[in-house]
């Protein structure tokens, strides 16, 4: 017979732990956490701070930042990222963004609180003013001249495109220059964003495998708006390089891209899609799938027809193409398979397709 052994409860320890949990929620500023762990800088918007979300905006796009942090009247710091549909206190932030267990999040928060300088004041960057279009044009012209004149820059960016498997589709720096107005130097690819009327609204710079940096734009329009011919079928993708990929895959359709990572539909973005057949080829992952659902719901009423395209391999079209590894292999096998898979989806959905 087993005699149950009473487990001794250390009430004092429990009380200390509860106190520590309460303390970090109040005493540990969330902008300090984000700045320390992810290098986040914040813009003050009324009584809240806005910074790039460490999860879905981790690619360095810091415009219209969607991680909002604030302190409630009770003193507790709280956060929310609407695109990710997540929010809570410091512990939920650490558990979510750093994938920590609850005890590890408590320990990490305590460590951060201990490491915070007593005189710490958060970074408060000014909201960015819209850039001067003349300055942007001059900057882009510089990059375009360099790309046209530097054999090294062209070879460098050709190699970068090849690394993503895009050379198999016929992409090259020279082609992006012609088709998308892209410029480039020895160290950066410079990607212009333009309004439907062709006005330059912003530039994105990418250096090698580093992240995108944006300048100037509030990204009011979908990327590719100025090339949109209003054809009956349009492909909606996420980001510039997927736009290039999609345009090479489906030259008979227009291509528009969400200009800064996954984001919910808004009026200015829905307007050009109205009454057309829209192929929604947003990324397939945890961050993008719920947003793609929102797009499908919005397009159900706005578009002639909406068809969700899911890349079979990897999370986006670029992965799909790059997953083939060697360019020759992509050319031989993966690309025809990708196209067949997409056409099959299109047939399954009842759309007659070229
Ligand atoms: Zn997010």
C-alpha cells in the first residue's frame, strides 16, 4: 500500500514568484524589451508607441509599423500586433516572439529588468515625413546609372537572382532594370515604388542577403501599380521579388504585390482589383494565412472571382522556384510542375485559364 506523501508547499517562494511576475509586467517597459532584443525603434503616436513587429515585419520594413505598445492606467505594459492578431503583456510577448516557455519568459523578463539602466529612456524617432520626390528620383537615377555602367554590379545582382532560382525564369539585373525600373550599385539593389500615375513614392534598398530597407514611402499603392494594364486577370503576391517571379511565370496577367510584407486589405489596395479575377498568391505560413483569408473574404464581394494559389514547396513563390536548387534543374523540372500545379488549381476552381 502506498502512502501519499504530502508535497511541501513553499508559500513564501510562491508568493515571491507571483510578485516577480507582477513586477515585470509593470516595471519592465515593452519598448526596452523590444529595443534590447530586436533593435526595435518606436514612433510615438498619441499615447502609444509603434514599432516593427518582431515576427511578421522581421524583414526590416519599418514603415507603418504594427507592433503597438502602451502602458495602461493600472501600470501594466501591453502590446498588440493586429496583422498577427496577437497581444498581451510582457510575458506573452516573450513567449510569442522569442518562443519561450512561461518560466523561461519570467526568467528572461527578470534578467531584462535587472539589466535595464536606471536612467534608460526609450528611443523616440520622429514619424517619417513623406520624402521629396525630386530627391528620390535623383537617388534612383544614381542607382540606375551605376547598374547600367558597372559590370560588377550587374554580375553581382545576376548572381543574387540566380541564388533564388530566378535566372531559370529569365530574370537578370538588366531585365529588372527594363521591366521594373530597378537600379543597383555594387552593394545595393534599388527598387522603386511608383503610384498608378508613375510618380515615384519610395525606394527600397537591399544589400546582398541583408534585409530590405525602405525610404520615403508610405506605401499607399500596391507594388507594380504603375505597370498594371488592367487586364482581366491579376496575380496578387507578397513583396517585390515575388512580383518579379510572378510576372515571369504569368506574363499574360498583371501582377501586383503587397508593398511591405503581409498586410490586411485596405481600400486603396482593393480598388485596382475590383471586377477582375484575382489569384491570391500570398505566402503560405502562419503569419500570412489568416491575412490571405481576409483578402479572400474582401475579394469575394469586390472581385469578379478570387482564387487562392498556394506554392506547393516553400512558403512563397520565390522559395518554390529556389527549392529546385540548381537553375538547370529548375528549368527542367520544377517550373513546369509549378505551372501545372497552378493550372490544375485554376481548373479545379472552375476558372478557364490560358
Ligand atoms: Zn506582427
